[in-house]
């Protein structure tokens, strides 16, 4: 059996070493340094200093230099023994040292005169003070990873308990990336961008290039530890500017070890969400949760002191039917033409609504209803009350699994290699399949995803003063988004082409319902990352030089149907209520009808970086760091050529593409003269980031440090950046029809754009559709970068306690924004055709009813655009047109206070408080797929949109703590009181800053998405309501509608972006474990966990729907009947029980 195991793991190691192609920095190791002196303080050159990893027997030896200094670099993490020998002195041996990831403790050695055969034994823990490293960092050690209550057991969740970290759940991994319980999480750390966190696992890159978030980390039982560092870091750190997360997978040791575990949840012991649907007896329905999470790990020797293995598996099965989803559907009274109840104050937040024509006294002849709307209404569930409210269950059945395998091989004292493979699967059944045919559940789709990661590493000790570390890695994600078939648009009488014959997209908002989802239907996204890096560490006297390079290639292949079924949007701008517009067949939403062919994207991008760093021990008390990192920007190559550039001068001069003969003047494509390759951008070769740092030990005793550093780091866009580019002509040929005269049933009848679907394949002679939407790249785009600086004072108070106070600042430049080039002109009220003739109903009356005027202006938005007005023959081919610009800036200032006690005598504590402020431009398009109309509101004044950052949280306090009872000697006391462990976490965070939006295009500028980025006028400083509960909706009144007013039509609101502070949150999680020690090292543990243990009401923000929870961006539309109310809450108290066997 031993031979079989050896052959199996040897084959795995060979496979990893030969097939894996990639890596990053040496982030999975640490180092030990110090000075050897005699008892009189004289330095001791020529002494042998060795560090031995206790669990594996790994050993590294160096000789002290002329100043008595030594440095042991690239040491694997874990417990160590430090030995020192010199002829004429007693041998020195120190235990209790635990080396953590990316740490560099200073351990000075004192030798006493005597025979070398005599040994001075020292038992002391590692110093807690960093006297060498730049930046601000903290380690999440293995004990906290294992013991802290972790909801979902995703280790990335633990980042929220580290300094200056602000979760950004609305930017978590989307349906295009790897989601699920182990999916990517977005954090803004110390003012950095949500996509600006660099993840490394075992020293190799572990970011998903599709969204620049983390790939799944190993589950807690397979993860050794991780370290988070932010602000100005050494030149070895790059690719992202906000922070670096260095994680290490567990390894095998000389002793066979592992565990088996099972975690259980059941709805019967959990509290219920206060917005769940009510049963007949008035009590709330629970969510029916049944969740099993189980697994096994095992590690040990294949050959003692030389070859080790570690493996693990975790599976998760979850079944849940949350009933806290809300929608409004037509009632029998509405279908009979009577809207008096639905328009009453009881159904509209206390205000009476008077519906506009064709309604009369809130009544209408049902014969005027749209046949398509009636057909759809017949398939919707029945309303629960007279207001049309439906509270429904959305079944969520998911299955996840993760497999981890790792082999370490110490081939000699000079060489070691390792290989690691990890695969994570996530499957989610489409809710419609188990909903009993509830059409409202089609807004959520299914998933069938796989993420794989392979890494191999080689460390080579060239000499006692030179060590080389190489990493090779390959990461892959395969995302398959699925949907259930129900019916298509043509099946209910809507005359549009069905690219997906049994699927449709309809959104009736506000206070309506949704069918289907453009980001929830059939799609496939595949991303591959290849990477290789090498780091050479050289020690020369008081200098430690590190030089290295990093090369990566990522490719992405996307196929989606975001708008190919035809996105039908119904608003409330015609009648005053969305369900009124729906039944009368008016496509009155911001976009009316959007449709395109399926969108495809094929992308590849190369990343290259080189760096050099010098850590100079200027004196025993002062260490300085100097370095620089060169990171040129090599733009994405769009290999299916779906990229373009618009130039105003070419448009004005009538210069046309030679690639697509029918393209309108102004557009260029790959193959046109001067167009940069398949990228549409030129490389930026001048990205050089200097790094400088100072660490000062004022007393020389290693108990106090003052550290300061400055650095410049760069950020790079993600792989999904160009996904919507392919919606434009001639590939997707997207059309946008606002308020079409033919309405819901025949949206192309009477519209200014013809029905061109299905569209032909792009060719040199393809005909371009009119009023196409474009999002143009500039040839010379600047690379976003951040200047970072910090100063930190740290003091170790005893052997176990440490406190620190620090300041962190940053300035972000060249944030990627978009600016509109072809916004409609609000003062143009007459729409003409290309021959100058007034179109039918094309005269909009600004002095008539406001709703009718806005409807008219929206319907003829394209005829009011400047390109059309300047040259209708060419301008008719341009609808919304935005251009990327890199002129956004943000500023961050923060104070960080920490206090920590490492695990000693049964107690561990770590507390962090951050006081900070972030202000500047909008976050821009670097975090996700860019969309038209989400950039600047005023193209002539970008600072008009300045405001508090989306990640701005003024106060963040976190506390994690644990206590363990000792092993008592008395049998009775030991049986009762020994083996107990209590761990918990507390987090309090102030609220995000919110926008109040009009709910429609009040500016009349025609930007489709601007309705959600325009703002209203604030007319009172007293914006907060009395927090009373609305008896109809059950919502908490948080904002006063009377404090805000709609801007005049044709103008932008004056309220500053993100100027209203939302509601904060607090949470306590607790775990209680009882361990029973069996024979030898065998242990059985029983564990109980409570998430939101105190069952605090977790209010979400106003405008966040319960269906999407904290993942949704708050939609605070002033036109909503429930404006300012909080209608959703986070999880109530959830209990979890576990059984674990440890050996």
C-alpha cells in the first residue's frame, strides 16, 4: 500500500510540474532574520544559524556575515526551532517560533562562552512586531480560521474582520463568474477599488481575471492561514493596487493527521425573516432550509522528512424555499378595468394616484387592454390582496463540492518542489423547475460551474546568500448559466423575433413584476489563466536584494443572450402606475424595447512585470526598503474583432471604415488604417511604480516599531470589460426603442427603427442598423494607478498583547469612466425625418401635461441627438454613444487602531477600528461589464458627479475572540469542564451613502441607464423619517419623500452623489465547541454555531428588494410608491450544528 501511495502521489506531482504553466510572487513563505552577539554585545561573524521546521524536518542553514547578521529566506510557514553554533561558545537552541505567511520576525541571538557541546535552550514565542515589512497587514491564523463561526465556510468572508476592509456585496461574483457559497467576494480595502485586491494561493495568482475577484479558496479545514496587506507594499506585490491576500494550503507532515466533519442546518431551529409571507394563522413562513456540509481531510508522510501529501474534500447540499419575495400583479378588479383600489393611498404609501389617459376616474374599458398583456396576466399567480401583492417562494436547490490535493517534496537540503490541484463545482437548479409553474420564479436561472486551479513551485538554494523561487500555475473557470423554458414573446402575441423561442424578458417597474432575466438565461463563459514567475533573493552584507519577473496570459470566451429574447420594459410614465401602463400595452420604461443578437466575445491579454527591491539594514534599529516595479499595460486583444473606435473628426469629415463599407462615418475597426491591432488601444510602456519604506525600532528591543512607506501601484481592467461591445452593429445590432407607438404587442409598428432580426452575420457588406448604441475606446487610454502612503506605530505590551495605531492615505488617478458624446438635446421639441419633414406626432408640447410631454420626448429621443441634427443622413446611424475616458480620481484617508492577543493560556483576541473617508469620482467601469449611460451625467462637468465613494463607511469596528478551558487534572472536573471552546465575532459598520434618483429620464437626454444615475433636488436638510412601520407594506419609513423634489424636465437634479447616509449594521456570530479526547491524538468534537446570534433586525437599505438582498444596488426612485421605505432584511438568527472527528 505504501508503494502504491508513493506511486500515486509521485505521478500527481509529475503531472502538476509538467502541465501547469504559471504563477505569482513568493507570498506563501516567510523569513527569519536577526543578529548574533556575545554577552558583551559584540557581533559574531561566522556563526552557523539554522531553522528547522518541526513538523516536516525541513532545514535551512546560513552563516552570519561580518556584522553578525543572518537572514533565512523563503521558509515554509509553520513551527520552527532556531539553532546557532560557533566554536568557543555554547550552542543556542530556541523553540516556540511560529512563522506565518509573509512574515519576517527579527530574532536576535546571544551566545555565551563555553563548549559547543553545551546547549542553551530558550522557549519563547515569535516576536509580534514587524520591524522590516512595508505596508499595513494582519494574519488570519489557522486557529481563527478553524474556530470562528463562518457562515457558509468561505474563508474569504473572514477578510471583513481585518483592518480597513469594507465588503461590497453588490459587486460580488455575478452570474457570469463563479458565484455560490465559495464564490468571489468584493472588498474595498483602505480606499482601494473592489477589483483591486490581489489574491495569491501558495505563492501563485488566484484571481479570476473575468471580474478580478478571488477564485474559490480552500475550505477552512484545508487552509493553513492567510495574510492581508494593504497600502504601500514592496515591489514584489503588483497586478492590483488595493491589497494583497496571501493564502497557504495545508501540507502534510511527518505525522498522519486529518479530520472528518458534518455541519447541519434545519429551518425548524432558525428564526424567520420578518418579511416572509404569512400563513393562515398570521405567523411567518420559514424558508424550509435543509443544509448538509460534510468532508474529510488527510495529510501525512509518503517518505519521512522528504515527501508529504495532503488531500481534502468538502461537499454541500442545500435545499431552501425562501418566501420573502414580493411582486405586484393585476387583480381581478384591475382586469375588469377598475383601478380605484390599486390607485388608492392604501396601495401607494399613503398617496392617492390619479391615472392619466386612457383612464377616466381610475377606470378603463377592459377592451382597451393589450391582448399580449392579458395573455401574460392569465399565466401569473393570483394576488394575495386587493393591492395585487404576491409574496412567493423562490426554490433554491444547490450542490457544491471542492477537492484539494497537495504534494511537497524536499529533494535535498538545497531543493524543494510542490504541486497543488483544486477543483470547485457549483450546481444550482433553475427555480422554475420546482416552483409548481410560478412564472415569477423565472427571474432566477440555474448554474453549472467549475473552477480549477493547479500550481507547482520550485525553491532552489543557490548558496547561503542566494535563493531562487519559481512558481507555475494554471487556473480555469467554466461557467454555464441555464434557464427553464416556459413561453416566448410570440407565444403571447408579441410581434418580435424569438432567438430563444420558449423564453422572454419582461420587467414591469416600479411596483410590478419581472419575467425572465437577461443575466439569468442561457450563457457560457470560459476563462483560462497561465502564469509563471520567478524571484531571486540575494543577501549581500546589510542588503537583501530581490529581483523577479511575472508573466501571465489569460483568455476569455463568452456567449450570452442578455438581450437576444428582447428586453421589454414597462414603466409608469404614461398612466402613472406601472401595472396601468402594462395592461394598456405601453412600453414606457427607460428603454422600452432593447434587442440584439446573441453577444459573443473572444479575448486574450498578456501581463508582464519586472521588479527589483532592496531591503537595507541601515543600522540595528533602522531598516529601509527601496524598489520599483515595471508593469506595462498590454491591452486586451479581441480576437473576434468586436471592438471599434469613434472619432468626431472622422465623423465631421465623412471618413469611413474600409473594413465595413456600410459603417457610418467616424467608426474604425481592426484592419482600418491606424487602428491598433485587435485591441483598439495602444500599449502603455511607462508604468513604473516606485516603492520606498522605513522601519524604525526606537528602543532596539524589538518591542516597538514605527513604519512608514510610500508606493505607486497600478490596476487593470477585467476580462468581461468588452462583453457589451459586441452588442453594437455589425455584431449584435442592438436596437433601442423608447415608447414605441405599437406598444407591447407590436413594438416595431410606427417605430423609427425597423425590425432587423434575425440579423445577418457580420461581413464587409453588412448593412448597419439605424440608431445603434456604441461604447467607444480611445486609442490612448491611461492606466489607473494609486499613490499610497502610511505610517504605523506598533507596540508589543507583553509576550501576547500588541497594539498599533496608523494612518493610511491614498490618491487614485485615471479611474476608468465613460462620458456621453451624443446625448439628446432637451430643448429640441420637434422630431423630423432625414428629409427634414416633421414625423407623425413628432411635435412635443412643453406647455401641455408633463407626462405626455415626457412620453413624447422619450419616443423621439434619437431625432433629438446632436449627430442626427447636424447630419441626419449619417447621424441616423448613431443612437446613444459613450466614450471611455480615464480622468476619474478618488481620495482616501483613514485611521486604523488595532489591539490583539495571540492565543495564549486559552485566550485569543483581535479588535480593529477604522475611521475613514473616501471621496471622488464614480467607481467607473473597471469593476464589471461597462454599460451605456452609467457614466458622467454632465459631459462638460465631470466633477458634477463627485461624491462619497460607494465603499465609504465612516466607522468600521470588528472584534474576534476566543476562550478555551484548560485540561483539568481532576477526573470529575475534567469530565465536566475541560475541552470547551467559545469563539465569536462582532462587527459594526456605519451605513453606505445613497443616491435619490428621479425614476425616469427627467433630464430628457436619452441616456438609457441615466434614470438610475440622475439625481433629484434636495429641498430640506431634514431627510430622515420617523422610522415608523407602514401598516400596509410592513416597511420601515427611513427617508422623507417631502425632503426631495423632482428636477424640472430637461434639467439635472442638484443633489450631490452619495450624500445621504444609509442605515448601518451590526452582527454577532458565536460558536461553542466541546472536544472529547480519546486515545492518542484522536478527538471527537461537538459544535454549535449561531449566526446573528442575538437575532438583531438586519435592515437592508431603502430601495433594496428582498429578492436580491444586500447584493442589489439600492434603487431609491422618488417616483416609487414606497420611496424611502426599507422593505427587506438580512438573515435572521441561523443555527448550525456540527460533528467532527480529528486525528
